[in-house]
C-alpha cells in the first residue's frame, strides 16, 4: 500500500513511525512533514490546507490510503475531496467534522443522543454573553465556537476572567471568525481524560485513553496550550469505565450522526470529565490528540495500517487490536516564550543521545533543518520525548532521562507530567 499522512507535528511523526513498520506498506509519504518524519517517510512540500494539491498528489502517485493528522484540513473538506477522487481517506467528511469545527454542533449532538455533558448556552452577541456570566456567576467555561488550535477554551474562576475571555474572543477577535460565537457552559469538576476510538460510520473500535496536561506550567499553572505532556494508561480510568463510555458516548454519537446522514469515519476523540456524578463529555475532536497519539501508539502491538483500511472499508465490526501492558509517558519540549510568543531558530543538539536511552522515542513537531544540517526550533511545541516501561514511574523516569540528554538551552518542559497519577 502507498500511504499519505497529512500533517507536520509530533502526532504525525508518531503516526508515520507506526505505519512505517507495517508489512503492508510499500511507500509512505507525509505532507508537509518535518525533519524527524523524513527519517521514515518521504516529505512532500504541500500545505495541509492546499486540498487541490493534496488530491492531485494522491492521484499522481496512486495513493491507496490518506490519513489526515490535524483537524483543519478535515473541517475544510479534505475527505470529501479525496472521496470525490476515489481515494480512501480515513477521516470524517466536512459535515461530520463539525463535531470539532463547532462547539455548538457537538452540544446539539450530545443532547440529541442523550450523552451526559455540561449545561450550556450559545451566544452571538457579546453583551448578551456578558449578561449571562454576571447572572450565572463563576466558575464558568467560555469556549470559542470554532477552531482555535486547542487554545479557545477559558476556564474562568472569576467574573473578570470570564468577561475578559468574551472580550478577547468576540470583540478583539483573537481567534478570528472562530470566536464570532461562543459557548458558555457550567464548569465541570473532576479528573479530565481523553478517550479515543476508530470509527467506520457504524462501528467503533476502542484505541485507549490518556491524560493530557494542558497548562504550560508545573502544577497546572499558566495559560492553556496544545498539550505539554501525556501518559497512558490512566489509573483512575479503568477498562470497565472505558467500555462504559464507549457505550454511553461514542456509540450513541455515531448513531445520531448516521441518523442525520453524516456518518462519522476516522478517529473520534472524546474529552471527558470524571465527575462525582459520573463521566461527562467536555468536547469531541475528530482526530488523535497531540501528545496523546504518541503515548497510545507507543503501546500498540498490532499493525495500525489494516485498522485504518478497515475503517475506510466499513469493516471494523469484527476487527481487533492488541496493546502491550506497559505504561507510556510523553513530555513536550517547547520553545521559550510558548504559547504566547515562542522563539524560533535556536539550535537543538543531543537528539541521537536522547533516542539512545532505553525505551525512549523522540518525535519532532516544530523543527526545521538549518543550512549546515543542524536541527532548529521552528515552532512552539518543538519535540515530544516519549518513553515506555513496565510501570508509570519507570516510563516517567525514562522520558525525563531523554529530555535531559537533549542540549537545548532555549527550550523548556513541564517537570510534573504524570506526577499526580503516582
């Protein structure tokens, strides 16, 4: 099989790393890729939102399967375009991708399917939103309705913080049109976990769960980010609870999507809060999380490629995947100034020494190759150091040993990934 992975981050590096080992694979491409991905796939300089060029490349190179990593091309209709060209694409259509592209749409699906979630209201007028906050009080959650690169959610503990979030999203338009409408909802309290399933429109296959660390600083301090680290499995989220959430959230969502004539195919990511009243849905996403993808794939024993093909063919009903019983921890290294104003261009050394550590894999995200062949920081989240071991403590120790082997003074990471679980 010839496969095209779309994306350039740590998630896509992990996907290419996993797919590259498949005996079914004959050629692996990644658009646009990064220097780390280039070690396992041929990188093609096509932007993830240049859908006509992606389709043209897939046609010219007889691609058998396309797997999009990020959400933006899915929301923009990449799967629809590939379907029209007769090329299998393991991702939802533009209509189905509204599950991530619109917070309002997700809430409507949850309510229609009987999926437990936070009480919510939608606002297109900033004054009405502000009046609602003053009336309801805090803590409260303010969400940009559209895509905001994982940064469009503010958990406001004070009224001033909530009003500032509304002002930033609706008046200052920091997220552009994505903040033209906001969803304001009750603040759920508990442990947050991420549940992943591979879907073929009717059936869903559990891919496991992980716990992400969103805040930039130790102790969950500072602004939200795309994710600073993750671990799997999650001690407080038992296999029995995973299956219960598959039955109460994932499968009802698939049934409701099919009823509306927009069957969901691809990766469905449920962000959950384990509250005192049981698990509740925070949001749906239509792709793997980053860095949750890295920790999940590090634990996968099965070949990922046949599963992706089965999802495209609508044949997941009798499919199964095997996982090892090890723990996995991922630590994100980010450029100084992230998330507000990350610095670019600094030299990163010691990557080979990190990857040589026992059980450690280094996934590139925001990197580029300098004129002299050195690896340079070219983004906010730059590297993911992922490690596996028989238990969580050993995996965590190995991940930080990998971090410490890297010589990058301009980079930083959280030092408490997985600590609370221990």
